[in-house]
């Protein structure tokens, strides 16, 4: 179940869940390629992943850039797309242009990754899209972001047939302690996460490594395709 000599691409891999997955793939023997937009995060990821990793500035919604990266790599075994954007949209009040990124980022990043990586992937290679529990249980005030999760779930199931024998899945994390919450919650972060942990059957918030472990399972188990793997500490039950 090692990933020796395999190329693992994480689009949105300079922080949080993506970076933890890149570290886990590296530790399993893979050559890792991670992308992101922010220069500081790119530098930190480079330092974390070490010399063997390719760390590249690329917006996952950049179609031409995604195509070029895939062509340059030539051979790709596994792709994980984490890029997504949460836009708060209570009663759909924001202007439509402000709502668009909540759907566009997650969906089109997934489509470009699949479209341009698949021709370079072997049978049994895998593509994993980032979904979220909001695709199953709506996140109040984030209807468009909830729809984006449903969109990639349905897209992955369809591609699992259309791109076979390449495997395509989605992963649905519950609350995971990442820098994402610094921006969204600000000073309320620790209290909100502590309250969430107290409600969960497992009694704690997820760590990025919990999700990375599950993404590696999707990469390594050649019999898994077309599924949505929920890793949420039992959050959907309560
Ligand atoms: N944390 C959670 O509880 C949780 C739960 C369910 C789902 N998710 C989803 O998981 C994904 C990752 O979240 P995280 O918690 O790991 O957050 P994070 O620590 O903020 O990491 C997000 C990563 O994605 C990159 N990224 C974002 N937009 C991008 C774009 N357009 N192009 C390229 N890279 C992009 C970021 O780098 P740059 O910003 O520098 O580009 C960063 O490397 C998100 O889609 C989020 O909605 C998170």
C-alpha cells in the first residue's frame, strides 16, 4: 500500500488538509506536487515538504495553468483537489457576482483537474474532490457553498463511470482544525470549535491528519470508486 515512485498532486496543498495529505503521501513514498496562491503559504509548504516536493503557485480555477502543470508532469497517479471557497449568503442577499466563487471554485477546479490530469493517469489512479457535510445537511447561511458540495459529489459519481478505470471519489470532512477557521471565525474560533467538539460523538474536533489518512485510503485502495467518504467524528448523526 505504499505510493513509491507515484506522483501525487494536491491542488490547494499549502495548508490544512491538503498539506497534511501531501506530507502523508510523501511519507508513503510518493513524489508530491502541491499548489496554492499565497506566496507565504507556498514558502511554508516548501519548508515543510522538503526538497523532493514541487511547490507551485497556481490558482486551481486557472484552466490554462492547470493544463500546463499536468502536461509538464507527464505522469500523474493521484490527484486531490481541496480548493473551495465559503461565501456567507444569508437569504441570497449578496450580489450574484459575490456568490459565484462559492460554487465556481470547488466545481471548476475539480473539472479542470479531472479534465487535464486524466489523460496522464494510469488505470487504477485516483482523483479525489473535497466535499463537505453541507452537501448532506445544509449549512445555514451558506446555500451556495452547500450546493457546491452536492455538485462535486454528483460529479465524482458520474466521472467514476466516465473516466474508469481511473477511480473518482469525494471526501467529506466534518469540523477540522485548520487555518480556515482563523479567517471565518476570528476571535470566536477556539470557543466555536470547543462547542462543536463537545457535541460530537468522538468528543473532539478533527485534525488535518485524520482526513489525510482517509484520502490516502482512497488513493491506495484500488477497489474504491464513486464513493463519498465521510470523516466527521459522527457529526452527521447528531
Ligand atoms: N476545515 C474544515 O473543517 C473543513 C471541513 C469540510 C471541508 N473543508 C474544505 O476543505 C478544503 C481545505 O480546507 P482547509 O481547512 O484545509 O483550509 P486551509 O488550511 O485554509 O487550506 C486551504 C488550502 O487550499 C488552498 N486554496 C484555496 N483556494 C485555492 C485556489 N483557488 N487555488 C489554489 N489553492 C487554493 C490554500 O492556499 P491559498 O489560499 O494560498 O491559495 C490552502 O493551501 C476547503 O475546500 C474547505 O471548504 C474544510
